[in-house]
């Protein structure tokens, strides 16, 4: 029997029973049928580490740390028996999570005892993409990598090295070891996942309030006190399940109202009082239509605006003069005008309202302006900087970053692009300058848009180094595959999260085989270039020292020491904390407050000291892009109706202009908003929305854990029954989805809870995964269609067509 | 031949305060953390379950998911107990917990097929039936209630004496769903969803409906 046959019974569409009778006799029949089917299949069943242990040894101690996987950053207890990790549970005394943990936080233990972990450095012996390797010693590998990097630097310059840090990396890698190495080596082309994920959110916050994280906290006394929750493009229930548990619990206890705007009736929408289905990529129009109603109906909070906001009068005039009425917005975002008015009034009249934005706002060519439009909506209503009132959108968070001492690093010039996918064309063509080497501590061959072109690019490179936990698709294209550690195998901090919490994770267990931490790698590689005065030998085995000496140097961050983290009951503290003795702040930007640690004593650290919508300076900063601080509506090019879109005035093969929002440290392409109808191929009649899969998965990592595969095995495509019927597609069918950029296959999940003209495909699969390999949805995504300001790619409004495979 | 005294004896009535799980369908987000917690605590491999979460698209709801945790109902008259020819399944007279004694289980899987709630699965490694005993080991060693209830991110699973749980739910204005469709005396408590929260009275304005 082929492996995985018994798993075929657990396709999403089947796992979620097709019967329409809720838990009836029919339900029991179905369950009995599946159980019988499972029983017919013989083992080959994965169970590590549970099967290996049998009855687990009683733990002799508990180490409190944080889960290292996702952006919920839940504190956990690592249960240890001797040198063995036996179990992972939540911290019940924790005020935010109350001991709750999502599935992956618990079965992360399968990472540490997985037979599929990379444990030995390997060197390629076949062609790129073939995946044939031979073992190599660490020192030999590092010597060879250093020699080849030296050659690349001599021939093409330091900037032809690109460094990408993937989703499994904490601050300590992307903003620590990798960032320092890039600075010292002299390449500006070092980036993490932010431009694929949330740089639109962070840069919008930077403009509005002068710092990136949302000002509120996930506590019962802050976000828990809202009377109205509006989720736009944020599927919190599946992406940050524990935070959503807190919010939903407070909602039910307080009788608050929850409205979700999303093309898909997600798990979050399934819990909402109201689901509003919208056209993908048009949330900016919704915000503008709501603002128009607020202004016309006199629902703006003039008192708050006068005290704390600059540029709001100009915004009001702009929205009115542009006639961004609810009727106009209705045509753009496909939501009835009456609903937009009602939503606007409910929002403005709520005593305390919170807007949760997410990737549904960020991952579009208008991500930056869409985020700002919702900021403006909140500011007009005075819902900002109060407990239970504000705008939240997860992003890179606090400024925790290592920098080389002044004068130590060579001048670097601007990065080719802010987004790593902006390197792809330069890798292929050498224009505007060549990228010849890539060090990746992540899996671009699932994560990056432009998959077909990226494969060509990787073949063109002189050197590809891959450092990961598991052999993802990118490994096959690497010259050197290096085994790395996870947080509990080395000591690390948690991920950036919505809640400004920074948590320390102690080293609990030894890494498997010869796996070494990212920091170890950067230190060793740096030593070969004479960087060991900065990337010091001692950091290799003492990440806490690295954190305390290198990572908390930014203003407001000095108090985020490992000592303070270790002293707190759940091992996390909430920043900013300017000096070690300073208190944590639950809600920032409360009227009359001074921003923690701001030397100028400002309310908020913007140039004006107020929350900024429009200023002369902002006008000057945005003009070079061809945009204005006032949010003129445009959307992605992949629309089925004629709406304004961007014309790019330069290609990725041209230099472009320095990007002012990034302080000129990256180049970008100027744009022009166009209203000329686009010539589109009518064959591509479906709006593809990509996004995070349900809670059991997190990007590439979890696809190597058996329990995540058991819960959500195959890549699926969610299709509305009417669309499916028209195409003769039935639940469980294999479906081919294609467009000009590529083609993928997914299993059909027929479901009413999605916009009729849209389909949804989750991210995170790749074609070399062990259990359910599939080409990533990013094969269909054009890597050129990016927001000129945040450089985020449009991953959620893409025209495709479908057919039964 | 294996004796089956249970087959001859009248079924034990549960004690005054049976221990049960309460599952709040309004709070469950279908994330499957309870499955992960259960397998971690009880060391279950692939294909083995003591609980499972189903995503069910009910009729007439515009495609809104309903999530249901399928788990042992700790029935008053358990079908599994009746089906077991090896007298390996018992019901605790005080707590009402239905438990499989692995030492006596012969691996015939009759109980797996008998349970209409799909709550009994099979351990292929040891050739034994597997079902929820409300984390007997956690309770016995003072580690609190069942692992699923402790881990649930949605705060949807509660554990305790059945009457107290129902009383508290009624105090909160919640309704209990009747899932006892097979006449077995299913004891796990499921709370119905709540009606959608309307616009708050304090927030209503004349222009609110546009």
C-alpha cells in the first residue's frame, strides 16, 4: 500500500464531513466509516517522540520559556526528565495566555526528536535542484563558503551577496547575527520576511505614530475592554489562536460586538456577529467610504483630533472632494453602501472600538496606504491610544537590532530593493547590478512570489548556502546545506508579536547531531573575514550575552535585558522599557502621556510630536514615489472590474529611486496611479487569495511534523459551490490552478463561506515535503507587483483559472 | 473464554456528581489544540485519537463553520462497554468515567465500531483500544483536569461535576445542546452558540442604518 493512503481519508473536505446535518445520526455513520477505513490501513504510523517514549518519564523539572514558532509568542513550560524534553504545556499563571497553547506550540516537541532533522553539513554533488549531497565537516564547509564569498566580493563587490532570514528566525538571527555579518561584509541586501508579511503595517505605523508596534496590549484591561471589534483581513483565530481566545472570551463576557470583513468566512468570521464579504484588495475603499460617512454625519471626534492629530482637516477635505462616498466605496469593495454606513456609525459610536488589521491589508500593492487609511478612520473617531480603543496590526514590532560600532562597517549604499523578491531579476540578469551569492536561513522556494523565475535565479548564482531545521525545497538548490538549531536547543528570544512582549527561551536540550545555532554560524563565518572583534567568539555559546550587549541599544529598549526577562514569572516583559528599572506600559499614547524614554518629551515620537495624517514633510517624503500622504484609492492589477491601479515607471532591472520611507536605505520603483482600463485576458476569471492555513501549520516548519500533517494534510483550494458546479469540480477533486506565471495543484474544498468569484489557497507547502508535497501557491504570484513604499508583494488579489485535474 | 461480568450485571447508575467535559460551541475555533494536548499527554501516535475536532458546514448559515469536538460522552449506558467481550471497559460508580483496562483489552475493536460518537480509536502499536478517561493520570497525580481543557486557546473546554457546569452555563444564559441521540445517556455537555450580538444600545443613532 502506498504510504499516505490511509491519510487520504483525512483530506480537509472529508475530515470536515460533507454531511449537512450537524452531528446527527448521519454524522455518526460517517465517523464510523472513516474509523473503519483507518482500521483497514496498516501502520507505518508516525508517533515520535511519543511512541518512542511510551509512558513518559516523570519530569524532574520545568523550565519556563516561550514557544518559538509563531507571532502569538505564548509562554510555555518545558518539562524535562534528565536531559530529555518530555512535554510542553502552557503557563497557567500567565495573564495573557492563561496556560493556553495552540496545537503547534504543543507538538513542537516533534521538531526536537524528528528523524527528518538536518544533523550534518552537506555539500552538493549533483546539479542544482537535483538534491544530491555528500557530508562535509563544519570547518571545511565554512572555509569553502568563506573562500567563495571572497571571490564573489572581489569580482562583483560586497553588495552582490544577499542574505535572507526565514520565518523560523527570531530577532537574534535576522536583526542580530545576519544583520551584523551583512553590515561588516558590506552588503545592504539582507532582509527577513517582513516585506512578504507586514512591512506595510510597520511603515504605516512609523509614519502615523513614529514607532512600529501597535500601542495596545492583549490584556483583559486593555484590548479586552472594547465594545466593538472590527477585523479587516485578519484571521486571528487561525493565525494567533491564543490571542483570539482572549479577545473572544472578553467579547462574550462583555457583550461586545465582533464584525469580520474578509473575502472568506474564516474561523474568525465563524465566531463573529457579522461577516462582511468584500472584494480582495479593496479595503482602502471601505475605510474611505466609512470616513466619508463619519465626516458627513458629524461623527468625527474633533476634540481628540485637535489635541493629538495633525493633518486631519486636510484629510476631511480630501475625502469629501474626492467623493469617496459609501456609494462609491460600495462599487469598489462590493459591500452595500448601507452596510458601510451602518458599520461606520457602529464603529464611531462605540464607546471603545478596536480595528484588527492583518495580512489582508498588508499583502497588496496598496498595503501601506490601506493601513494608513484605517489609521485615519480610527483617528477621526478618536479610537486610538486608549484602553480598548485603537488599531492593531502585527509587524516587526520593537526596534531590537544589532549594529556594528561606528566606523567599523564599510559604507554600503542602498539595498537593491526592500523586498528580497526584488533581488530575483538581478540574480538572473545582473541588472542593475549582479546578485551572485545567497545565504538563506529560510525556504524561499515556498515563501517567495515568482517561483518559476526564482528557480532560474538560484541556478544562475555562484553560491547558495542554506541553513535550516529541515530539508525544504530550497535545500535541493543549495551548494551547502547546514543544520541549525531551534530556540530550546540554543537559547533565544521569542518572535515579534502583536503584544510588544519579548520573552527569553533558555537552552533546554542539546541540538541533534552537528546542528549549530544561526549565531554560531555567523560568528564562525565572520571570524574568517576578521569580524571577530564584533561577532565575538563568546557569543557562540552565550546568546544571552549577545542579546544584552548587542540587541537592546535602540532608544527605549535598554531595559529589555535577559535578567529582567528571566526574573519575570512568565519570562517575558513588554517593551518599550527605556532603562532597566522602568515599568512596563500596558497602553501607549494615552492622552496626556509622554512616550517612554523619548528624550524630547513628546507625546509620540513623530517629527511633530503628534499623530500624523498629513504634514509638509510627509508630502515631501511621499512625492518621489508618485503618491501623496492623502490616501488616493488604487488597488491591485488583478481585478475583474476596472479600478485604479499602479503603473510602474521602472522595472526591477533598473536602479529606480532611493525610498524615503526607508530613509533612502533601499531603492524602489516610482509609480503612477492609472485609471485607464487594463487589457485583461478573460480566461483568468477567478480572484485567488492566498493566506495562512489553519492553526496547525506555520509556514514550512510544521510540514515536517507528523501531527500537523495529520490535522491538515494536503494543500487545498476553497471554492464556492456555485463556481465549482460551473467547472464540474467536486469536493475532494484534484484541481489545477494556473495563470501566466505558473500552475499548481490543490485538493478542492467546496464551501459556501467564500466570495463566489474568489478561491483561497493556503501558503506553506512545497514540492519536496515528505508527506504531502505540493507546489507552493507562490508559483501563481507575480513578484513584480509590489507596493512601492513597503515593497510588499500583492499575494491576495491574483487572477487565475481553475480546472479539474 | 473470557468472562464478561458486566454483560450480566445491571448497568451501574452514575454517582451524584459525574465528572464531564463541557464544550462551548461559541468559543471553539476549530484549532485542534485539544487533539494536540491529548496526544501529547497520552502519547498517541498518528491515526490514534481520544478526541477529534470536526469542521462542519451546517445548512442555512451562509457557510459559517461549526466546530465540534468529538470525544467520549462518558455515557450512562456506554455502547462500548456493552460491546466489549473481554470485560476490559468499566464505568466508575463515583466519577462516571468510562475507562478501558489495557491489560484486559484483546484488541478486537468491537468498541471502536460500537461507539456512535466515533470516540474510540485504536492503537496499532500496542493493539489496544484507546479512549478518553478524562486524563486519569493527571487527575491522580494532582496535575489538574484534562489536558485538553487546560490547553484550549478558545477557552471552550471546561471540566468538572456535570450539574455544576450546567448550572453555571444556565446562569450565563446559555443553552445546552441535546446530543443524546442514541439513548446512551451521553454526559458531555455541549453549549449551543449564542445569538449574534446586536449593535449596542448605547451606540445606536438615528442615522445608523443609513
